[in-house]
C-alpha cells in the first residue's frame, strides 16, 4: 500500500483510507511517488486533501469512483469558513488549494474528474474547424492552439448565431463589426493572430457550405510591412557571457547550460528544444535531429564535442529518472517535459539578467538571429543558412540576416553634400 509507505500512525491511515475519497487517495499517493515528490510534500498534499475528504462525507460513506468539478468548487468556497488553523489562515488556504489542484491533475490524468461545466454553444464549430485545419492545412499544434484561442472570442461574440444554422445568415458587415469590437485594445501580434483565425474560419465555413459567399475579405486588413524592423540579436561576446553565467554544479544548471548551448550552436527554436527526444541524439553517428516546426523541415546537424559533453553531463548527472522520451524535463517534481516555449525563454532571460545583459523581448529567438548572422559573416550562402534553420523558402531567411551591420556599411553610399550655388 502506498499510503503505508508514507504514514505509520494507524489513526492517520484510517482517516486517509476511509471516507468518500479513500480509494482515490491511495492512487493519488502512488501517483505522487511515481512523479518523484519528496516524502514531506506527499504528506502535506495528502493531509490537505483529507480536508476535502472530510467535507464530502464521513468515514462510513461509500467510496467514490470519481470527483466532479462542482464538488471542488463548493469545497473551495466553503472551506475558508469551516477551517480551524493555528497558523496564518491565508498561507494554510494557499497550501490547501495547491494540494487540491494537484489532486485534480491526478484525477484528470486517470479520467476520474467530471467536468460539470456545459460546453459552449460554439464548441461543435470550433472542433470541426480544428479538424479541418489539421487535415487540410497541416498546421502545427502551437499555431492551431493560438488560432482556436483567438477564434473562441469571436464565436462568443456571435452568441446564438455561432451554429451551423446561424452562420447561414452571417453578413460581411457583421463580420467587420465583430472583428473590430474584439480587436479594440489588443496588441499588434494579437490582432494579426485574430485576423488569421477569423479569415481561415470563414474559408472553412465556405468549404463546408455553412456560408454561401466568401466573407474572409470582410475581415479588415491590418497593414504591416515585411522586414520593416531590425531584430535584436546577441553579439558573440554577449552570448559567451550568458553561457558563462550558468552554474553547472547543480542538476538545474546542467540542464540550462545544455539548452543554452543548443540555442547558441544550432540556432534552433525553443519549441525544437522542448520537442527534442532521447532517440533524436545519434551518439554513434555524431548527429542530432531537430524536428520540423512552422511548416519547416527536419534538420540533421553534426553533434559537436561541446554540445555532446553538455548533453551527456545533463543526462548522466542532472536529468531525473523519468519515462518521458523528451530530453529536457522540469527540475522539480512532478518531472515532465517543458510545457511551453516561454519556459525556455525564461531560462534565457534569467541568465541574461545574471550576466548583466538587457534581454530582448523574444529571449531565446535572439540566439537564432545571432546564429544566422554568424553564418552570414562566415561567408555561407542564404541557401545554406535556410537549410540549417529548417526554412523551406529563402524569403523566410531574409528576416534573420538584417542585423549584419558590417556588411551594410560596406555597401552604403556616402550622404550627398550640398550642391554648390551658381
């Protein structure tokens, strides 16, 4: 029994093993142990979840096979009025909420959590759009999630018209009005994402016969100028300072150094770092595979000695024991792959700040721009740079090569002087 490995007091075991959540607490304890939580953390979580168990019923109540979202919401509202705690109340409530959230994560993973909130009216349309984008447009998971997030707000504004029957009466004026209402107050990137989402949704509706005339052009055009800005990239000296700022005496330092060295050496995207799997590293062939992203292509690159040593140091001394196929995992339990690209960006910004360098907003992407600039200065062609970066079109590579100011100075013309007066 997992609970008996954590608790020895018979009264405590009886309290945890009884009540409506008795069977679920046993599985929750085993789940926490499998994910590598410390003994103290497991005891704390189980003790806090026992308050939820007591709220749902007595020790004699029949055990539950699942938990509903409404049960959790009711408990979190009622418990602050019922609890008796000797220490600071807010700290105790924060710990209880944290434990309940972990418990819900376990239940969701096991299919034991009943989401009682009704699905929105537009959900069937959104699901059909998601399937169409995956099958017809072959978009990546990250792009699809962003499109669906932007589109959800637009469909909410449609209200009761967000159905197959309601779309038949949609007009161009209505599309323009709803788009402008939602775009008001958004940043430039969010507006562009909304524009793409609504336009592709209207094309999907036309292809499926939900609307009978093309309405995608009714979405207002947000004028932007390609290659109009100069990207910020690390200089060679800045990149070296960031790498030197990593303390490699701890597991988290070994992980972060390997991530930063991959960004510096290969100019890969943060998503490719997160997606890197153990079987993508071919040690015997001294090659490493980075999977395609953003409709790009897979890239095989030589595994340099420095990168190989950094990866080997992390895998042997820093990576926790975990069945996940991804190379890079979280530094604390529950051990799992890095979920978002922002996790990599946070690592870059942390060490840039530690090195005394002002980090650009894009964080990890600054290494990609620096890598492309470094290749250009070494005399490599745009085609070679595009192949290494995984671009299918050369036009995509142009944006990464605008920071070579030394080359620009060589071809720049002198400022014309004032014409002599007659």
